[in-house]
C-alpha cells in the first residue's frame, strides 16, 4: 500500500468555509485594493498581482496524485483544485469549478463532471488493484 496517496486539504461539503468569504488585499496595476475572496481561496492576491480587477481569480488548496516507481521516488502525475474566475469571459468559469491537470492542458469540470471523473478514478483504482493481485499471483513482489 502506498504511504502517500493524496495530499491537500479536504473540506467537508457541510463546512461553512465553502460559502463564507472575507476581504483580502490584492495588487491591481501596482495599487493595493481589498476584494471579496472565498474563505477556501489560498491564492495570495498581493504576491500574484494582476493588471485588472477582472483578471482576479480564486483557487483552493491543491490535491496531488502520486505514482511510485520501482527503485525511485514517487512522481506527481496529476493535481486538482477548486477554483472560480468571477471576471471570466467563459460563463461556466464564473461559478465554482474543479480544475484537474496532468501538467499539460487543464481540465475545467463542473461539480457533476468532477463527480463522474472521481467515479472513473475509483473504477481505475479497482482495476489497478486487480492488476496488482494478478502480479502477486505470478510471483511479483515489492
């Protein structure tokens, strides 16, 4: 069994931090302003300045998927995080979404799509467990 399966902070769906917001400083074109920010947002809007208020977006903690290698350390093969881009020209990005990436093109998912993706990952995990069982049957070892 892997020692590090996932990392990141999981927030229960009943948590008040999912709907709560706070005022935080943000740097816009060199000027510090205060913006409303979801409580789950971990973006430092001063350290990551924007040129325009409409460019401000919000992102939560990352969760990472690692894959072990024989004889070497684990590699991160994908990550996901909660996000919202209130000023986006894409209407779907103005509502909370889940962003999944494998280091290439980001996949933006509605909550329903993220649930379907998670179901697919669970099925994939079951298939990997079956492959591991088969490998052990034929003499495979750690």
